[in-house]
């Protein structure tokens, strides 16, 4: 078990709703732990890993945790960090 509480960012549900509104499938993986991103998103035959951060929080609370940094550094595929529903939609539309 991580020393960090597995909290869900307040904006995560808005991000999920926005992604689903454009036809994405979304798996909430925020409780997976070990630095794994908050969401796995499927869109038009591709998968996206998305880490949600809340830009309404102080900058110190928006930083990636140590386990997240390690996961991001070791992952050979795509991972995006987003603060808003619009950013999340842009990730899958690009």
C-alpha cells in the first residue's frame, strides 16, 4: 500500500463526462496505485493513459507524486497530464 491516500481529483468526473460525450470509453483506474494514471481512455481504436490534476489546487498539490514520476519515466507509451476536460478532449483528438 502506498503512503499516499488514493484520492480522486475533484475535476475527474467532469473530465470523464467530457470524454464520454465525444464517444470515448473510460476506465477509472485512479485506485490502481503504484503511480498508474487515473484514466484509461479508448477512442477510435487507440488507448490513452491520462493523469488528472486539478488546477484549482495550489501548485504543490498539482505535482506528480514520486510513484507517478517513476511510472511516467518507465512507461514506453503515451501518458498525458491534464487539468481540464478541454485538455483531455484535445489529447484524444490529436
